[in-house]
C-alpha cells in the first residue's frame, strides 16, 4: 500500500478576463494544460490537456467568459508536498499564439490542511490569492479520499 494521504484535485472552472486578441474578434480559441506534481512517492506527475481535443471558444465578455471544466487533474497519495500548475494558450491563425499568465501554487505540510476550494478572492489582485491573475482566473478543489 502506498504511503501518504490520498488526494484528489478537481479543476472546477476557468474564467477569461482578456482574450489577448487586439483585433475585433469577440472570442478567442483557448487550450489549457495542467501539471500536478509532488516530491513524494518518487516524484509523481499528472499532466492533462483541456479540452482533450480541439479548443474552447471563450469570450472576455462578463456573461460569456467562464467555462465549467469539472475534471480530475490529480488523484494520488502524497505525504507533505503538492504543486498545482496551469497554463492557458490563446491560439491564433494570423499571429503567434499567446500565453495567459502561468498559474502555480505549492502546498506543503499536512495534506488534510489543503482540503478546500481554491479560487480568486475579493476581486483584487493579491499575492496571497494566486488564482486571481491579471488575464484569467481558476477554481479548483482539493479533497481527500
């Protein structure tokens, strides 16, 4: 039996604040990737792409800028370390594709203390709330089995 605590990380939703398109298009074409890793258990790494195929058409208009993902991005045993990383890319056929701000959060200590929903806080850009970035936001949940 593996040592540590069974942890599951579920990406709940993504919100686009800026499509990074200086043109007149209302939507951008986006792909996202996640990497969840731990120094425990020999350096486990779980990588995912969203959507699995193609891209999502997302606006930066407040009524059209959220995508519900509800996808498991990690399920494994950890002892005292976890890193959640997310990258978003706006695909463009005319100019070079552009990357959204890189998201990263590192957890250490007791895995039970990480349990909860992580997302932007209070509408302000605060270093203690890394999920609230300048051009996009993420929400995810950490649970124990």
